[in-house]
């Protein structure tokens, strides 16, 4: 089984690093939002809830606001 991973904040330095590390792994499928949807709360909520694993690469306040 391939685990779906969503990295919220994947366009930042830490998110990019994690995405690179997971890219070569066959047991993970990294989910991505379109650039236009990155700030869309509804699109983020759908991604957060459809992933098997979520990694938050966000400032503290934004991470607290992430809705599951």
C-alpha cells in the first residue's frame, strides 16, 4: 500500500526539502495542491482529510489554524 502524504507548506524551504526526500520513496505518494489552491482553506481541508499522513511546514499560528 502506498501512503498518501500531504505537506502543508510544501513550497517553503523545509517543505521542499521533505518533498525531495520523499520523492524517491516508492511507499509514499506526495499530494500537491495547485499554486492557485495553496491559500484556499477548502482545498487545504480536503487535502488534509484525504491524506494518510500530514506534515505541517507552517508558522505556528498557521499550523494551529489547520483544520482536520
